[in-house]
C-alpha cells in the first residue's frame, strides 16, 4: 500500500501533500499572459461538496495492528452542472455550486432537466444537489470532481436518509425501559404506560414520545475521518458508519467542526493546528480529475494515535 506521507522513494511526495499545488507547478505557463496568483484554501473558505454512492462497510487495520470499521463511498461521474449566485433582500449574496452524479438514460429524463444538462455539457444525472460555497470557490460548469477532493486525515460530514425500520414501539424507537416483568403485569411488558394527565391539562403534551414510524429521515453524521482515497476507482474510505442503505446516494462536505477549529486556530495564530495532523492544505477550489494524473492512485492517512496494545503507566 502506497502511503503518501511515509514513502521516501518518490521525489514528488513533498509537493503532493498540498494537492492543488501539484497542478500549478506542472502546468505549462504562458509567456504572454500575466502570472496569476494561485488560489489557496483558508479557514474562511467553503468548498463544494460531492455526491457519492454508499458501497458498504469493511475492516481496515492501522499501523499498530488495531482493526477499525470503514464505510466505502464511490463517486460516479460527479460533475458540476451550474453555478448559482442570488442577491437576498438584505443585499447579501448567496453563492452555491450545483453538482450532479450517477449518469442515466435520456429516455428517463424530463425535457426540462435534459435541457439543463445539455446546457451544462454533461450527461443526464440521477441526482442533483446544491452546496453553498464562498464566492472564491466557484467551479467551471462541466468540471468532474474526483475522490482526491478530500485529503486522507481530514474530517467530513455525511448526509443521507437513514435506514427505514417501519412502525416501532417505544422501547425500540425511544429506548424505553418497559413495564415490570415480575408479578402483576399482564400483556403490558413493552407498552408505553401512561401518556396523558388528569383533568388538568386534560390532553397529551405535544412532542410526547410514542410508538410510530422509525428511520427514513435525513441524518447527518459529523466529523468522520477520511482514512484512504483511491483516485483510480474514485473510492473514499470513511472511518465509522454512514447513514443510509447500501447503494444509497450520500452527500459529503468538509466538516463544520473542522472548519470552526481552523478559524479559532487562525485567530490565535497557531498555524500548525489549523488542519488535522498530517494535512497541510485542501485542494482549492476542488479536487478534479486532472489532479489524479500527478498523484499516486491510492493515498492513505498515517496513524497518529497511541498504540492500544501498550499498557498505560
């Protein structure tokens, strides 16, 4: 397994840690045009997210031999379909990037959406989502996003619909203890018990936890670590579980908690704590397919935590 931060044989590794700097260093500069300043990620920059498909879960082992679960997410021709800019009533501007993923046939696409995709120059997509960004994070329409949009070692937020579990009782849905299983209880072991009050107030309070439909709701798992990126297959390995069933569409974006910590560290002047340990910078404005030509196909984050097998003194 090729580890980007541990390998010393490849002389380009030092420049590959900052993914967006590799493209700028290898691009052919024009002699007639004026040199442009390279866009860099700052703690106040908000990048676009991506749409991926959940492929399932597997196990991985860190440098200490400890096993941990990961969820495999795959990008399916994730492309930019539009750039959005609106002026609100309070004169503030709203900027966003519209992203589509998973190609589908033109026969199953409405004429309205087919004209929208043709205008963007991309094939019809199964799913289209909008990600708010800062004004400096817009992308050219038709740009294909890659798995290297996320750097191994950084944290992401994953949003999807949770697994539907149907109509469930209060014990499974809310974790109720249930009625006593000893003497005196008849056919009410898993019931909710009393749900209302007496004549005052004479009703059931709104928000009372009762039996009902469970799951199939929009859920966001925050601050999940990216442990491996496979740019050849567009795979993103995220530590932990991700909401949704297998083959479901999920949305990934930079972790809000990671960005907030970066802003606090930037205000304090602690540059080494702006991003997680081992991450120098993020591809800005995004990680594209062109960047994969200058990077190893598989990049894995090193292990920074203490070995769990060592005794505590």
